[in-house]
C-alpha cells in the first residue's frame, strides 16, 4: 500500500505545476488545459456535492 501512495505522490509532483509547470509551462498548459468555463462547472459540481454531503449527514444525525 505504501509504495503505491509514494508513486502517486511522486507522479503528482512530476506532472504537476511543481516540476512540469515550472520547467515546461507550455507543455503543462497543453496537457492540463480544459475549456473556458471549466472553473464554473467544477464550482457547480462542488456545490452539489457539498449539498448532498450535508443532506446525508443531517439525515443520519436526525435518525
């Protein structure tokens, strides 16, 4: 279990803005670029997920 986690963290550091974004910013933006309204879509998904989480937590607390 631990080696898999270390591999995932290492891949995240290598592919993330820490190394790839620093040394090759154009490759980083090409690889991880989305669409113009991506931040609004993720914000909406975040709000829906948070609402469902609060609803489920309240439902379990009420019973």
